[in-house]
C-alpha cells in the first residue's frame, strides 16, 4: 500500500501519542480534566491542548510547503481551519487534512480507556471544480463506489466531504499502564494495513483485523450510543424495540445481548473492525433536528468519523440513518448520524427494524 502521506501522518500520530502519554504520566488527573475553552465543535480540555500544539508544527515540517500548502481542519484552530504554512497561496494547496488529535478525550483523561488519533486526507481541489462523489441516495456498500461520475461544473465551489477521503490513519493512544498501541491505515481501494506497536521498545508486529462474520447479534455486542443525559430513555427504547424484534422477549436468568458504551467514535469503529461489536448506531443528531434546538451538549462530528474509510476497506458497512453513504462536509460543526454493521447479513437483519423504529418516532421520513 503506497501513498506519499502515510508515513508523515504516522509520524505525526506517534509524536502526539508520545506527548499525550507523557503528559498523562506527569500531570495530575485534575489538571488534565480542566476545561481549557469551549469551541464551536466541542468542549476543549487541557489534555486536548497537549495534542493540538504539535499539529501545525509537524504538518509544516513534514508535509506542507510554500509551493504545496495544506488546508488543516481541526478543533482548537481559529475557525476550525488554517492554511499551513501561514500566508501561503491557498490556490496552490495540495491537500486538505482533517484531524481529531484525541478522540475519546474523556475516557483517556480519567485513564479509563484508550483514546484515538484520527486523520483523513482529501486531495485539494481548486475552487470551482466539482469532485467525483459517491451517490448519496444509493445504499452504502462496503467495497463499491456509491456515486456516479459528475461533470466538472466551473464556478460552483464544493467543499470536501467524508466521501472524498482517500487516505485515513487511526492510532491508539494507550493508557499509561498499557505498553501496546494499535496503528491502522487505509488508502482507498488498496485495503488496510494494521500493526501493534510496543511503545516502550518501538518494535511492531502485524495485526490482523476482521469484522464479525456472525449472522446474528445474539450473545454478541450491539448497541445504540447513549452517552449523555437528555435522550437516553428514548434511545434505550429504540434499542430494546430492535433487540426484542430480533431476539424475542428477555429470558429470565440469561443474557441475550451485551453493549459497550465506548465514548469514542473512532473506538467504536475499531470495535467493529476487530470483530468485537456487530452493530453500532449513533442517532443523537436526529433528536436535535426534531427538537429544532441545540439539544444535548455533544453530537458526532466529521472529524470523529474521518477514518471510516478504514472500516469500509475492511468490509464494515457504514451508513447514515437512511442507509446511504456518509457525505458530510469536512468541518468541525456539522452533526453526523451514523450506523455501522459488521457485515451484510447483520445489516439485512437490523436496518429495516431500525428504520421502522425511527419512522414511528418521526425521526425518519
């Protein structure tokens, strides 16, 4: 698998990983969990700042130049978007790169669970050029393009979207007590490379990731995300409705199904890729649209899902609530609903029931 940005992005991730783990080792828990600022995209904690400070420096050192600058999208940047190097001519930009320096901040800062560094890369386009794009109205498939070619349309700038990402890199930020860290990356159409790294010795071994091939969710892990107060009851009711239709009523003294509320979208994608989870849905934005308000404090954003290409290259099916490919603009504010199925048989089992439950509640046309 070859692409000119894989190695420099891996180097960026390794630097962030080392800095964050070192900060966690050195700092008191309270100092890392302090709120540093409230941005448009999310609340920024002190631990986030540890990662963000290296972004511009490392990308400017290894990827960007005056002759080929980079548009960088990330939380904590002014307006969520900067040009590297500063003052360069954006019309000469070679790449748009979206980064989540720490996905799963809350679990990591309390040393409960590993976080993830997520990066997606889009080949930058001059303003006025429409890209090839996946068809948003066609059901998403794990290994097929989902939109026909469109003719170039001058003078109609179109922002880069999740469906344009051609390279994705995802790196685990381990807990202080954990010496192993997983690294995985994909180039569109070229499959996935993954390895397990010993952060103490620097050695690595190949890592085989395989989504679950099970045709049922019974006795496995499957869930609807309900991380925060406000809509947990409604989300749990949808979850119970789907599970009841698939598995029947609960059996006394037996566990039919398990769930794992991993507060990290990248972590949830990893659990699907590794075969640990069979179905995950994050429906929070649907409730915000219904209410017509800002709703709960946080929804999933494009930077949280900028590595979903890796999951799709492995065969995981990732869609929006209507069964179409994710196609959100690359920014720090858009709310994204997503559903992940370990395989096509799980999708065939769950998707009709999920959509019925959403329609019944006025959350889907």
